[in-house]
């Protein structure tokens, strides 16, 4: 069933407002604040997204699909280590987008669509890591690498104002221990 043009516009406004609200407030974001920011009534928001989880899934699924497509494209890069770093940098930026809310939701919500997003990230990262490792013994675990990158993303959010290079410095430290 196709959505009416005005309903589609309302939905798009809600998604844009949600991205901004979640980026600013993280776990303190509320559906009512998002509705106000989008200029729609709560009923409009709740018709499209009955819960915060539903809204997160919609936002995150598209971002994760883009991130994983980028990772698969990097599998043909002639420098596997550089490809892995490029993708991990993109992942860290993605992780900071909603101020830690996603990491909490992804890891604690087994069996949900957000957990499925995390599984897609793990599969893409594992493919890049395996290629970069080229037979390293013992092989690294992608779950450990992703945990380290999540920690880097969190730590970079704590940087004092003006320290925009912190994410890259911390990621360089993680990469020093990778192939």
C-alpha cells in the first residue's frame, strides 16, 4: 500500500527530527519531544512508530545497510588493512551518531531488528578482518574488535571541545594491535 504524500512528508519530518533529537539527547530522547520537533502531533508519530524501538529500527536499518554495503565494497581494496581501518572509522562515526543509545540497544535486544543490524555489522566486519589478518594465528575475534571500536567511539564523545582528532588518534591505537 502506498503512503499518501502528506503522510510520507510527516514520516520524513519525524525521522529527521528523531535523528537530531537522538544525536543531542541519546537515551534521554522522548517520542513526544521528537513529535514536537517534527511539528506533528503525538498521534501522527505513534501511527508511524508506536515505540522508540520502532523508530530506532527504521533509522538504524538504513544506516547499517549503507555501512555494510560500504564494507563489502572495501573487500576489493588492494590494501586489506587500510580497508579495515576505513570501515572501522565509518563504524565508529556511526556509533557516535546517537550518543551511545544504539550500542546499548543493539547488544541487549537479542532477537530484535536492532540485534539483526548488529549481526550484519559483525558479518561485514568479520569479512574485512579475515581478509586483513591473512592467516594470523590465533585469529582475532570480530566481537573484540567491535567492542574496542565502540569504546573508542564512546571515548571520543568525551573529548573536550575542539579535540576533533581524538577519534582518529584512538582508532590508530586500536589499529596498532590489528593486522
